[in-house]
C-alpha cells in the first residue's frame, strides 16, 4: 500500500501534484470563475462579513498564516490567524459579521473543534477546510470546503498542507469574486495560474535529488535555521516544524527582517540556514532585502541553502547550495517552495535512522486538548 515507496511520507510527497489538481477539480468553471457551491454560506451573507478569523494548529496553522496574505490582499477584509489552542482563552472579539475558517486535515483536532464551537456560540459563521469526509469539524461547521488530498497516513502532514493552501486561495479568491474588489483582473489571472500549478509542483519533485544528497551531509548537525519573508515566512516555519517532528533536530523559522533584532546572534561557522527567497518580480523590495540578509549571514559563516525562483541570478554568489523552484505569482509560491523542505526533513530523518512515518511522541490526530 506504500506503492513502492519506503515510507508513506515519500508516497504522499509524490502525490502532491495530483492532490493539488484534485482539490481544484470542478471548482473553476469554463469561464474561469470559481464555483464553490459547496460553501453554502449565501453570497449575501459573505458580502456582509467585516472580518475573517482563521483557527488551526501546527501545519494547518501555517496554511492559515499564508491564507491571511491572500485574503487581505484580494478581499481587503482584515484577517487574523490564531492558534486554535489559544483562541477561546483570550475572549476573542466575534460576532455575526465574522467569518471563522477552521483548517484541519483530520477534522478531529480537539483544539480546533473547541475554537469553532466557541465562535459559533458568539454567532459567527464557520467554514471548515478539511480533508476527512464526515469528520467532526465539518459536521459542526456551517459549511465545508473539502481538500481532496486523499488519505494522509504519515504523521507529518505534506499533501494535506498543499491542498489546504489551495483551498485557502480558493476561499480568498471566491470572497474577492463575491464581494467585488479592484483586483478583479488579478483574481482572474490567478485563477488561471492555479490551473497550471500542479505542473509546477511536479517540476519541483523531479529535481529533488541534490536536496536529498545535501540532507544526508547534514545528518550530524544540531541546529538548522529557516528564514523567509511575506508568504515565505510561514513556509520557513513549516520547514522548521517538519525538521523538529521528523529529524528531532533543533530548528527554528524566522521572518528574515527580524534577524537583526536578535536571531543573527545565533549565526556561527557552518550553521545551516535555509532561506526562502521571494520572487524578484513580485515584491522586489523584499527580494532585495533578503539577498542582503543572505550576504549578512554568510559573512558570519552560515552555510546558506537558498531556495529561489528560476532565473533569479542575484542570489547565486551567496548560495552555498541553490535549490531552484519554478516562477509563480508571489502569493502562490508556498505551493512550490514547501516541497524541498519536506524532502529535506524526510531525508534527514532517514539519515538519522528515525522512523519517518511514526515520529516519536506524536499522533496523527490530536483528540485531546
Ligand atoms: C505537522 C502535523 C500537525 C498537524 C496538527 C493539526 O506535520 O501533522 O502539526 O498539522 O496537529 O492537525 P489537523 O490538521 O488534523 O487538525
């Protein structure tokens, strides 16, 4: 049932292009508009929403962080993202004009379930983004947008994460479409770009051998840092989480702009630092800033592992290891940038002799608070 792979995780990483395509299937009509009829919250209600709040845990929380960028950009609605485990304990401000989005692969995570129950008690509408048909979270929500990743067996989430991102983009674009924003043309263009994104994920997968080789050489390291900006920041957090879970290594993700406010003190000779570089075409200011960050940390001895778009030549002189990803619109980059980090963590775990599919101390679905 592992389909020829040594681990479910490898199989699930390889299934990502299909999972992404399946999650888009039937949701874009012939004219290039979104048809999310499943989101049974009437468009009239969605037009009255004045705030979006996302609740989730772990990897799903990272998907939520990326969704915030997309939702705020395309809808101009304020969007908060909160760890589900913290949410109800701080008396959050919720009302009937708040749309709460609960993201969960399993649909059984107790923290997320308690957060959505709290939101519904305050009169908010809850939309679940979930991978498991008929699970508790979608049953208790007002509406559900299912991700179509198929069953995810490995404890560490991979294909479910990519499909959560797709679902989040769909919701953001749909809200933009329903509410009407000045980004109408961009929204139509991004819907077109999404249709070809599975191919881009596939393109990354076939170039992963150097990442595996690199991971094997780092098996005796104690720490790996991850840096990113904008939507690359949650990608960095996700890369660090995967490494903790699977390789049992100390790993931390930082927003690259925060380096100078503290973390740069951690940089020492030969410390591996993975940097997710924003597109030089999109928010080019951020691209240039991160290139300076790479220079700064390398000058202090860091071993730089740079994930950058094809054609980005500015990073070349400062990259000890360069991992190329296909060019995508800025907001969609996490769909391709996350893949090398999954492969990296999986290979490092294997090199350290760890059980990849069943990391110690972890369970696939966390049904206790
Ligand atoms: C990370 C991982 C966990 C889950 C988290 C939420 O690889 O698997 O962090 O993402 O426990 O689980 P769901 O999405 O089932 O609510």
